[in-house]
C-alpha cells in the first residue's frame, strides 16, 4: 500500500516528492531487503533533479544486491550527459554482469569511445579487479 501511494504521489509532481519518499521509506521498513522501495526512492530523487542523492540510493541498493542491472543503468543516467567517464564506469559494471545484452553494450560503447586513454585504462582496471576476468576483452569487441 505504501509503495502504491508513493508512486501516485510522485506522479502528482515535484511538490509531492517528499511525501513520496516518506511512503517509500515506510515500505522499505516494512519489507527490509526488498529492492523496490530503494529503487523508487532513487528514481524519485533523480526525477526531482537531485542526482547526487539519487546515486546515493542506487549505491545503497547495489551494496545489498550487487547484480541489480536496473540500478546500474538508471544510476548511469544521473550523471551529466557529457560525463562519459562516470557513465561508462556504471555501464561497464552492468555490461560485465550481462555481456550478451546489446542495448547495454551500445550505451557503454557510446560513452567508452569518447574517453581519453587513461580513462580506458581506469575502467579496464575496475572491471578486472571487480570481476577477475580479462579486462574488457569481451566487452569492447562486438
């Protein structure tokens, strides 16, 4: 009930976002460990123009459920459009978990292609450390 009420409040517009977050927190307390309330809180902050707070909630969710692809994809959208490094970093983590997904690959490639050499190296190192696989060998080849 709290989830439904929160979604309805969020749809009413920015003036109701605070109440929507309160409803999602109630749902989060009622169902500890459920990803939906946390994801909805992050979405609410993202829609309210508060990307840093949204990223904080996406990270909170990813600490609980590291394989939540939606959180990586939506979290990458909270960065400015020209921030290709951070967007590519979040998308790389999603792609490492679902390498066969053509949509994730296309979004990743779009940002990865615009990075400087040291940034390529950084993302390769993050992937290698996180997933103990050959760095970006399978990711960058289509």
